[in-house]
C-alpha cells in the first residue's frame, strides 16, 4: 500500500501531538513504515524523496541531541529542506512569543514544524496557528509521542517480529518502567502505546516520583487498559520481559523529592543483580541521556541486554515514517 493510499484509508492526522489519539491500526502504519525505512537508516545507497522540496523546521526551546538530530536526519533522508532553530539563538531571546515565531517560520517556508518546549501544551498552541503539520518532540511533563513509538518499534522487532504491529503483539509480556514517572513525558506516552499493544505495564519508583499514577491506573489508560503502580522494585522487575529506566534529574533533590542521588541509586538503580530477577535476556531501554551510576549501572547500560543504542537508530526510521505519513495527510485533497 502506498503512503497516499494508507493515508486515505487509515491515517487521520495532520499533526502528531500525542499518541493518545492513535488507533492500533495507525500505530501499525507507523511501525510498518519504519520497518520499510531500515535500509535507508542503515546507511545504504537507497533513499526516498517523498518530502523533496518540503520545508521542515525543528524548533527547540530545550537542549536536545538525540531527538533533534534524529528528526533532522530523518527529514533529510526523505529529501526535505531542513532548518534548525534553537530558542537561545533566535528572537526568543528578545521576547518573541511562540506564536510569533511559528508565524515567522511559516512565512519563511516551513511546512512541517517539529517543536520541543518546556511548557506542556505548547505544540497544541502552535498547531492551532500553523498551516502545515506540527510534530511534538516533547512538551513539559506531558508527552513525547515519537519516543514512545520508537520504543514500541524496538520491542516489536525483538519480542514479536512476526506479529501484526497493529495488533496486541505484546500480550502476555511485562514491561517495567522505573524511576521518575511523575516528571516523565516518556512514561506517559509509553503507557498509551504499550497498553495498546497489550503489554502488562508496571510503573515503579519512590512514592514521591510516582504520585498520581495510582489514581490513573485505577481508571486505566483510555478508561479500559489497566496498569500497575508500585514502590516495590523487586515486584516490578520479577519476570519482566523489558525494563525501561528513566533519567533522574538532579533538580528532584532540590525540590525535596529525594534525599540524595546516592540513596536513589542504592534503592532503585538498575543493577546487574536486580536485572537478573527479570526474565532471562530481558531488554534494557532508556530514553537518554543516561546518568550511569544513578538510575542505571554502567555495566547494564552498556551490557548485552541493552538496546539503548538501537533505540537511537530506530528513532530515525520511526520519525521518517511519521514525517512521511503526516506529509501525505497534509497534502491530501
């Protein structure tokens, strides 16, 4: 099926602001599309030019390496004309508002806007004013849709490569997410995609860093897909098929949420011994950047079960698929 045909029959979105609006079929379109991009990502001679001449602008109000570069590489692989804008080197430093910046970039030829912002909801505000397509590259504590999709793609390729990516291919699988879920846009978006794929998801961390998730778990994702919240690390890791450690930010200590990074590492850090209680060969994921020795031990972060580097590579393929689908929807009659 061509992208245009897929868009006409199954893809309904001009923007990608979160994964909560994606049906299982639309998630399957992204994952299948990413699978088709792997040869391009691997560095072969094959290229696709479905975005040739399309202006793609990355607008980042927060520092980023993996996400920003990944989107840039993805857009260039598709033939797009890419412009990178960082808030610190733009008129934002002179007081220009987000909407003024968005209007300026559109006037200068941007047709697709990839935005990261510290304010939850900022990409939604931009999408209301931008005539093209907006991709949320992370907004505050709220969402990081392409990270959740690349994480799901990585799990699919390892745990159920022959299964339909639009189906519950993680049914019977347990995924543990460890750490600062309270402030994590990655955790929130992953809850939507992982439960959509049928996974049993466990959120685990100190009580101060999982506050509020218990009430959400009671109602379930989308009102019907339950997950488990616990402070018991041993229970969360037991028989897990995959373990995702979340980055712990130092400002959590100054906010009084943690006594020290050392205590967090001692009680909740993902070590080799703790990982041994998961299923043999359990995958280790991390959205990056990692604080080795805090939320994850160096020998786990760089060990044989780690797919962290693979996540980064998969991010390019997934973002290529997302950009291609959004562009087809943007130009569809």
